[in-house]
C-alpha cells in the first residue's frame, strides 16, 4: 500500500470506529463518536509540528518553553461530512483557521463537481489539513487538494476516518506529497462507490438525513 498512508491503530480509535460502523448506532451517538475519534486522529496528524522556544515566566522562574512555530494551522473541510471531523480537531486546535470546499459526487460518473470554495489567506505559510470522513474513490479528495494547492499551500495533509484502497491509490497518484492519516483501510468499493464494509454514508448518519 502507499507509503503516504498512516493507519492509526490506537485501541480507543479502533473501538470507537467499531461503534460507528454498527447500523443501529443513533445519529446522536454517531456524531459524538466522530467528534471524539477526530480528536484522537488529530493527535497523530499533528505529531511532528515544528516547535520554537519562547521566553516565559512561571510562578517560580523564567524559562524557555516550546511553542508551535509559524502561522496558525488551516483546517479545510470538504462539505458537508468533513464538518464532523472539523469539530473535534477545533477542540484540540481552537486557534486554527478554517476553510471549506464544497464538492458533490455525480452519481453517474462518480466525478466531483465543485459548488463552493472559501479558504484562509496566506496558505503558502500554513500547514493545511484537509478533512473528509471517507476516502472512497479519491476523486473529491484529490480535487479538494488541487484547490488547496492552487491557493498556495505546499504543506498539506489529508485526514479521514475510513479509506478504500482505490482512494488511497488515487490520492497517491494525484498528490504523492500529501500524507494520508486514517483509522482504517477497508476492503474495497462497491458498484455505487461506497466503502465496504464501511459505515454507510457518513453525512447521512451524522446529520440524520437519507
């Protein structure tokens, strides 16, 4: 499999993912679990952020203490399902800048169609983390990363809950410089482009729509 792929096998991540996969899990529980698991995945994808030192004063003395270097992170949500991951990451990194890319998948061609694009400024000097729960065909994800690159970003990572081999391969071919972090690599896509065994449509399950 792709050298750019990282699967987070932490027991808490895997346990929560199993609960999310179950078809009888309620909308409220699914939403809560997605927020919790996104927090855990965010730890992994931000593991190697660059640090610098700042002189601070504790109640006892002065010291040189580590702080994250550079401009605030940019979190880019692929609408609408990406917002479920976004909420959890913002709990961990509340000062992050947030952008949105609106893409829907043409049900016949499975190709992405753009309807919205609003990104933070100065993307060339920010780490951009693009989030979408499902990396299925990879077409929408690759198109979203295209837009982020067009905005000037050069340091980009992709965070998803589930990935299919087809999506991982598509991303690796289109954007070999973009690491992918996920909780699981599933078996395949079905004829409708859904991940199997997967968990169904993440957006529908998150928002209670059909």
